[in-house]
C-alpha cells in the first residue's frame, strides 16, 4: 500500500512538471518541418533575385547545409484557399536555401489568422532588425503595399510600421527610379538614396536626355561603378549645376578663378581680375591650356 502511494505521488509530481512545461508553451506558434514546395513566398516578398546569389546568401546556405536544416525557424501562415499550403511571413532566404538544398524547412505556423497588415508589419520589422534589406528592396516592398492599397498613404504606412516618414520617402525614391536607369547599375541593390536624389533632380529637369543616355549605358556588358554611372548620366544630360557646378581654381592655396560646364558640356574658365601679370595675356593662358590638352 505504501509502495502504491509512493508511485502515485511520483506520478502526480511528474504530471505537475509536464503541466508546467506545457503551460510555458501556451501562445507559442507550433513548429514543424515542412516540405519547402508547400510554402509560397508572400505577395509582399521584398527580395530581389540578386539577394539569392550574393556572398551573404551563399554563406547562409552553407551553414544550413552543414547543420542539416535551418536552426532558426521561419514564420508561415496557412493558406485559407489551399489546404496544407502555407505563405511565408518572414524567412524567405532560409526557405530558399532549404528548397535549393532539398531539405525540409523548420517553420513556426501562425494559427491566429494574421491579417495582411500584420503580416506586412512583422516582415518589415524582422528585416529592419537584421538590417538586411537594401534601399531598393525596402522601397519596392513599400511601393507594392501602397499600390495594392494596404496603406492609404506614405504617412499612414510610416506610422503603422513605426518608422519615420523621411525614411519611407528615401527608400521609395530609390524604388521609383525608372527601370532603364536602374539597369545601368550592376544591380539595383547598390543604389543608395544619395544616388536616387541626384537622379530624380536630373530627371525633373531633362527626363528625355537622361533616359536616352541611360538606354545606351544599360547595354554595356561590364557595368561601371555607381559613382561612374551617376557621373555619366548627369554629364550626358547636360544639366547645368548637376553636370558640374562651378569649381574653384587655386594656386598656392589662393582662389584665382573658377571653371564649369554648360548644358552642351563645354568647359568655361574664369580667371579673376588682377591675377595675370602685366607680361601675361589671354594668349598666354590659351597657350598654356593648349599645351595641357596635348599632354
């Protein structure tokens, strides 16, 4: 009898421990290893194809292969229109790596009927915390949400996501560049806000010129650096103040004049009065420039 009571107490203690363990998982999303082919990218997916061929992705893929699968689960939600299929909330790169490796993907399954806005917010927050998206990818994500009516304005989107309106405007500026301009770069992922700001100013003043030159530049097999792309597009656009703002000419630390280019790309040099000696003249300066051009 005493032995039976001891066994009962031991069983009750074990049940108590199990209940505590179960209680600790209340509200947590269940995890399962899923066939990656049953999981689809979200319609808000923000990854550019170049993100799946860079060094960072290749390293992630190698780590997942060595571990036999993704250790950090992705988050998915069930498709309401297709039983046993899922949509990614976040974790597109981990899903892609497992799919390419032929491995099941460890996923948390959200069963709380998460809305589109909640999904978008979670995806955006997870990406920003990892500081992993380029301005182009972030801007494209925001542009898609705005165009499809998920948010009624840039400001409402910024408020819902807890980011500044300026940040939203900056990344949208990158995403909204014409495709022919983006194709001048080695990848849209290298385009920064400072590039987009200058290009949008050029497009406002001479859109046809910029697009015409971009059409030629994008056909180059070997893409120049971002700075070289900007210089080429602005120079051929011939926009005064953008192609080249007036630059100082200094001699021994003293400003003696300025040079600039006009809309046709012609170089103008202005020498301040009192700089030339009595034995020097315009011919002297012209000969010096001619000699420099021949060098």
